[in-house]
């Protein structure tokens, strides 16, 4: 079986946490990340469908759920970065916030538990999970030739080498041995392919082993960091939530100015928690409060984002119904009535804040009037059992 969607590969991230990233580098990264996000979602949808039809669907479900959760965490953080980016209207303060949003931790959540990783780590983890699922399902990407797959394996083995350096002493020797074995296998397959040998039957298992190793190393490193509940981590999380809070408050302000009724959720200010404590007991409580702030910010982002999406959805439906109305013959009176409803709808859309209740009523009225007109119009095809 072949996956029709091309394999997505996460773009390299710019800068480092706390630095002011040049705007041109941010723009290139955001464009590439947006493309990666859309392609990965389409790829995961196809992998999910294939997993549901597999004989060992239950065994695959945990990886599918984790892959979806990681993608959602990346997508949510990408949306917050776009809000802070504000179509390029940024200065040094905003680019530093974006750097924090890129390199700071995000919570993947999911049924498998919370796993705090940075945005680049989450993207790499998503790549590894997708590769693991593809190998376990015996699927091949439709546009990946052998040479490209070998290049991707070489790059993956180099990333694994970097991850091995961060392993603790107790597990480092085992990780080094695994890396050396993968490196040897990639080199062997590359040399055999250069000599014209058929290595198509061997590369799949190597891809799965490399993806599993990279995934385990990323998850292991993130788990160790998650367990290290110290002052430095609390300060980092606080800084991340401060940047996230600024972005969510900007989204809330935009929503309140753009639509009515708008959600009235409070957007918490993490600075209200006070300075990070030093004692273990107080630090544990502080981290719990930080987690509550993170969840509240996520709920606020979802609520305010949904209100703006509702406005866009109603506007798109009104335009779609108008196009449908223009494609059928109707009486003059019907045409004038529909035109008046359309005009009133766009008057609402063009007036901020957009009254969502009134706009929804006008769209519903337009749809009902159009459906009634189509049913009564013999040229529409509906009166004789046709479709429009």
C-alpha cells in the first residue's frame, strides 16, 4: 500500500531561547512550519485510516494517539506564534517572545500522559512517530525514492548521535552501541545501493529501528527533564507562560474587538503567582499552579479562537449560498429578497464588532429562503427530483 501524502520533514528552527531572531529568518521558518503542519496532518489522517484497517489495530493505537497529540501541541503553539508575529509587525521584544515560544516547552498531553518538549523536539518526535507508524504498517511514501530515503536515514542517525551525548552515564554505553549499529547499517546499505544491489527489502526495517531509537531518546530525555522539578525549570516555565499569556491576551483583545458576543474568559497573568520559590515543597505547589495557568491559557485560546472561526464560517457560508443562488433561475422577487438578505448579512460582517447572533440568523434566513425558492423553481431541478 502507498501513502499518497508526501512525507513531511520538520524545518530546522532558527535562533535559540531568549535571543532576538531576525524577522526574515522567522518568516522563512513560519512558512516552512505551516507547510509541515498541514502535510503532517494529512499524512497522519492517512496513517490513522491504515491503522484502523490493520490486523494489530489495538497495538498501533497508542502511537497513533501520541502522534495526534504531538501534532496538536505543535499546531497550537504555531497559532500562538502567528498571533505574536502579527503579520511581521514585530520588534525586538516580540521576536524574543517568539524565540521563547519556539524553544520553550509545550505540553503534548494526550492519553499517554503529559510530556514537556520544545517545539523543535516535538516536530522531530512527530517525524519519528510518523516514520515508525509507516514502517509498522508496511507503507511507503509515494514520492520518496531510495536515494532520498537513505539521505533521510543518514540525517536521522546524525540526530541520534547528538541525542546520545545527552544520555546519563547509566544508559549511555547502550545508546552508543545502538547508534553505532544504526550507523553501520546505513553505511552498509548506502554502499550496497551504490554497487547496484537491491536494498528495498532491507531499508524498511532500518527506518523503523532508527525511528524507534530516535523517538525513545527524545522521550527519555524529555522524561528526565520532566522529573527534574527544580528552580531553573520553574523559572523557564514561568517565562514561557508569560510569553504565551501575552499572545493569548492579544488574541482575546482581537476577538472582543471583532465579534459580539465574545467569550468573557479571564486570561491569567502568570506574574501574579509571584517569584519562584526555592524550597522543594513550595516549588512543587508553584509548579502545580503553573500547570493550572497553562491549562487556563489553553482554554482561553480555544474559546477566543472559536469565536473568530465562527465569524469566518458564517461569512463563508453566506458567500457560498450566494454563489448557489446565482446558479439557478428564480423570479425577480426572489432575486431581490435574496439580494437584500445578502446585503444585510455583509453589512453585519463589515461592521465591527460583528454581531454573531444576527449574522447567524441572517445566514439561516438566507439558506431557508434559498431552499424554499429552489424547491418551488421548476428550473432548479429540485421540483422534479433533481439536485442543485
